[in-house]
C-alpha cells in the first residue's frame, strides 16, 4: 500500500471483508515500537455503547410510543 497525497491508504477488499471494515466503521491507529497497529474502534471507547438497545430488551416499540404519548399528554 502507498500513502496518498492526503495521507490516505486503500485497504484491499479482501481485508475489508475479512475484518468487517465497511463504510462508516471507525478505526484507530495504535503506535507500537516497530510500527502501527490498525484496529476497529472499540465500543468501549463509545460512552453510549452500553445504552444501545437498552429499552428494546425491556419494552416493545408500541409500549415506548404509548409512554411518550402519555408523558406528552396526548
């Protein structure tokens, strides 16, 4: 791979497919003594990750909609 004029590199398709690197996936560069390690950004770095799907496991969409309507007085 070659670094382009704007600092970009193209990850080969086979590697993108193998490691699930699709459009919009964030990656991070981790410096090592002998180079760089490229990793998908961990959900642990996302402060809201633990809340995703929280209500989905406890309430149905209809229950959530009813709660919102009720709380708004409609």
